[in-house]
């Protein structure tokens, strides 16, 4: 082994060791706990097999509510962020005046955490009506748009969790826009001109030529925003606290583990979340590696 390789190995070794211990080591420990009967403050590692997983998947109604809420939240969050992000990217790609200013404005929400977003939108989406009306409801009332006044997350399932997807969409639309804009700027102008020469309208140009070429950017957006939606926790806690009707697996994992001291079931929920994220991330990594190999 050359001196350069020894130096590189020495530089990487601390990171590899730390990742091995605090990531993969704790994942292995979580697997062990999820297969045990550990309930309470005293550790117990009696092997129970997949019992904790089968109870969650087939018999736990609260876990089923969390899965349903995650699906609705993901639908609103991903759908809205992708559509709005693509629209904003197309507008900016038209070389609008003050493009840099608008691009910065659309990206600013990413600079804050979901906790900050949740605190701000908790006031904007205040479900109180009548004399206590505030935020968006007050704005709609003053503008005569009474049909838009509602109780937001207090509307009830499944629409309550859908409304929480709006703040998440507001925060991450700029990220989707940035990826789509990068994809648009990578499309050669000659290709666009060739489509116009062949008689394609601007609408046909985007639908049949440009948007299909944005599939790699779309895949990246879906993977990154999808894994955020699957493990969403802080935004919901900041906006609504803990409500069973608005529960998601990450919140259920927290309450099960640290409030009820059911460490075995909490570890099982965590591993199911890890597997759901892996279902998204691993195919993306495989696709990216394949693309690099082909290039």
C-alpha cells in the first residue's frame, strides 16, 4: 500500500468507525430490541421473533391510522411541491427579469427548519372561528372569501393531515424548483429549436420534449421529498402537538418508546420506517450508479 493510500485510509478511518458504531451499530441493536419482549425500564432481550412486527402490521389500529395519514400527507406534499416546483422552474427558465431575486425568494423557505415552519403556520392556519379568528381565516373573511374559511387540521380525517401538507409544500417547493431548473438549463437549445422547426407549439415542446427529459430530476425530487414525508415528525408536533387523528409512524414511535416505555414496539416501528425509506433510496442509488457506469 502506497503512502498516499495509507494517508487516505488514516483520514477516513475515524469517520468509518463512527458511522459503523453510531449508525450501523445502533441499527443492529434496534433489530435485537425489536425481536425481544423489552417493555419497561429494565432491559429484557427474550426472543419473541416477529411478534412485534405482526402486531403492528395486522392488529395495531393506531399504526394503521399513521400509515393512512402518511399516505395522505405524502400525496399533498409531493404532488403540490412537484407541480408548483415545475411551474416555477419553467417560468424562471423563460429568462424573466430579476430572475436571481425570484429564485432566492423561492429558495428562502428552505433556510428554516420544519419546527420554525410549524410555529409560523400554526398561527396562519389557526382553526379558531368567530371572534377569535386569525391568520388565513381572518384574511379570507376580510376579503369576502368566506367559502375558504375552515378549521384546517381540525377538519377531521383524512383532510386534517392533508392541510398539514401545505406548510411542507411551501417549504420544499423551492428545492423542487431548483432541481427542475437545473434540468431545464441542461437541455440544449438546439433541441428546442429543432422541435419548433418541426412545427411543435410551445405547449407541445414542453409536454413531448422537455418534460420527458426531466425524468432524472423528477426521480431525485420524488426520492428526496418522499423520504422526508415518510419520517415527518417535527412539523406536525410544532403545528398540532400529539393528536391520534393526526398521528404518523414517527410520532407513534416516539410516544411508544419514551412515553409508554415499550422499547420493543418502538424499535419495530423505527425499523419499518427505515425499510420504507430504503425502498425509496436504494433503487435511486442503484439508478444513479448505473447512470454513472453508462457515462
